[in-house]
């Protein structure tokens, strides 16, 4: 993916910090944390389901808000085993 992004001109070097690659359920959970972070308490555990295209992806995440972080957005999402 990085090589394709480089060839497409989206990044200038393969190891660019400007490109973040992740799996869809984890990125969806991160976006959810950004959008509804104020609704989740620090330590809250939530399940993200991605249904479509004949598949279902499920991930369970824990919301984490480090000390001093803004109260309206989560800054970290961690997978729960």
C-alpha cells in the first residue's frame, strides 16, 4: 500500500509519517472515539461492528484518555483481548 501511495504521488517517501495504514474496524473505532469521545468514559469498553459486502468484522476496543487530554475527544483506542 505504501508503494502504491508513493507511485500515485500521495506521499514523497515510502516511510512517510503522513500515511497511516490500519485495518478497517480499528480505524472505524478510532473515528468513533473522535466523534463521540465525550460520551465515553475513560476505560469504557465498546464493540465496533462493520457489516457489509458479505462479511462482518467485529472488534472490541477500550477508550483511553491520558491525563491532561481534552475531555471531548479520545486520544487512544486499544484493542481488548
